[in-house]
């Protein structure tokens, strides 16, 4: 796969993951790119072969430390499962 193909693949996956994350409406009325830092972190880990547990920890950590959300405000396991299922399809 050449560099342009990789860029296209990444962009498609980035947009697909953004759609999943935004569907959880973590911060009501937030701009569609609000969680792009989380998106990048998750994609980076997925490309490195991260499993469900790793993705769950990434989501948990980012939502708490970066976005200031509380664990009980987000269905982290459900989101991680959906992301892993999407990635493996």
C-alpha cells in the first residue's frame, strides 16, 4: 500500500470512528470534532494492535483527564466494545 492509499484508509477510519464516538453524545451540543484527540489516540492504539482492555483504558483515561468527564457518565465498556467490533469488521 502506498502513502496515498494509507492516508485515504486512515481518513476513512478516522471519520468512521468519529461517527461512533459522537453517537454517544458525551458532551451535548459539542462540535463534531470535539473528541478528535480521543479519536487519534484510539486509532493509534488500534493500528498498534490494541485489544479491548487497552482501548477501554485509553477511553477511560482520556475522558477523565482530558475532557473532565466522570466514569459513571459514560458507558466505557459499551463504547470500547463497539469500537473493537467496528475495527474488526
